């Protein structure tokens, strides 16, 4: 019944916590400008991989960060030697690496493709120099163009991330970014509205009114523009923030959204193995120290209760535009959709934010635009009780 979360993982995430500098909006787990720590990190990752005890063949591998391409070619080779030993990739695997435009060179692309990387995800964020500066990115518009063009010569699966609602951004800047990405022929696009996270420089700038959030209406119309531009260019809008040309969805991210299990290694990395959610220590130096001492890198661990798993499965499943099939949900969680979603689902259906057709429940277009507001109610237990009455 609940076999999804007890299956041996077929996916692995590796967190590379290095960046050249920390962008003002970023609160990811990373350490800036510490090339000197890379050798210790590579040893630590190898030690953590050894805890698997045996080679675990996988279907999807995702190297994220931070910036994996911050590593030199020889460092990347050393990392892939460890990965090939402990996480051998099966035929037809998907291997994604996140990259910054200013790290892309023929030599690096040669190395990555030699090491079976078949998908590169470029942190472009914008093709406009003024917006890039406003976002505190360290690359230029020219580097964005050059990196996409060069990567396309090596790989037929190129993804880019674009941020909208940057400080001072106009609708026309955003429209140009979208159209540029389409013209450059990328296969996958992730679009995110800028968020202001506590602890970042942007957060304190916002408190001191040095920068301002975009108006909600402006942000919504940028999101609408993304959907209109990308779908009319042939992209499939398959998750709230993700668009892919046919056959180019991110298989690794689909594992998360479908509530499947996955390994994860590196500082701050979160894994889901045998119903257990574990997160490694977020501090890179603490992670390194723990691995050097032979102690566990895990900072938090919880066994996900059946019902909590079902609630997460519901929310992640609804983020996929295909929605959730009633039978799949029951098979994966042991619960009916109604017993978990209850009153909230009924309310959303009545409001026209969700729809049911045949055996599937999914977001409507109207629901898509307010989807973030829907999830909190689905994650709390009282709905199930209301439904039972
Ligand atoms: S490059 Fe990406 S991961 Fe690195 S600091 Fe900037 S936003 Fe964060």
C-alpha cells in the first residue's frame, strides 16, 4: 500500500556548497570564495558515500548547490570517480549539473560530458545587465548568451533558471528574458518570483526600505506572461514553476514531486530513504569536521508519519499540472484523497481552484495563480477530521 516510500532509492542528490560569492538574495547552504576547502569536501563526500556500504545503482543524479561548476576539472573528475564507485548510473539515466554562466568553457563541458552528464542547468536568472546587477549576480549578459550557445553545442538538454520580479524590473525586461531564452533554444525553463529570505542582504535592504518588493499584480502578470510565452513556444507547463519541451521534463525533480525516495549527500542535503526524512548539517565546516571525525553528518531525522507523507504527496502532486489520480494516491499513501484533503479540497473545488475530471484532481488555471495560498490548509490535519464528519 505505502510502498513508494520504502522502495530502494533510484535517485541521488549531491550538494556542492561552493560559490564565487553569495548573491544578495540567496540563503542556500553554501560557503563563498573558499576554494581552499574543496579538497577536504571531496574527501568528506567520498566518506559519506562509503556509508552506503555497497554500490547503489541509480536512474537520476543531480549535482546542485551552490555551484558545482565552481570545482576545477580535476576536482570534478575526483568527485565523479567517487560517484561512479558508489552510485553507478543505470542505462538511460539522467545526470544533471547546475552551473553558473561564467564557469562554462569547452574544457569543462568536455569533462562533464565525458563523465556522462547529459543535462546542464544554467543559473542565468536574466539576460539583462541592469537586472543582473540588481540581483547581485556575478556574471554578465554576454556570459549568459555565450554559455547557453556553447552548452547547446555539447548537450541537447539545456535548462535555464530565470527570476522575475527583481528590484526595479519592468514587464518588458521580463518579456525580453523569456523571448531570449526561447530564441536560444533551451529545452527546460524554471521561473521563480524573487523571494526575500531572512538572513540575506536583500532581507535587510527590504527592512531598511533600500529596495522594494514588486507589486503583487505586477508579479502575477509576469507569471502569466511566462505561461503565455512559453506554452505558445511549445513548452509544456508541467509544474507550477517549470516548463519543458516535450520529452525534457526534469526526471530528478519528478521523483521529489511524486513522493519517491532519494539519497542525498553533502552539507544541508535532505534525503528520503525508507520513510525517513534526514537532513545533513547545514554548515559546511561542521559537515567537514563531522566527516573527518567519522561521525554522522545528519542534523535532523524524522520518521514521516503515514498521514504526513500523504499530505506532502497531495501538495507536491497538485503542483504538477497533470494533477493526481485518485487510485495512484491511494496506492502510494494508503489514504483516499478525500480523507486527507477533506473540507479544504471541497472548498477549493467549489471556488474553481481545483477541478476533477475522470479520475484525476488538478489545479485549474485560476488555481495556478494562487496556488501558494492553497497548500497550508492541505498540510494541516483538521481537514481530515472535518471530512470525517
Ligand atoms: S550563484 Fe546561486 S547558489 Fe550561489 S550564491 Fe548565487 S544564487 Fe546562491
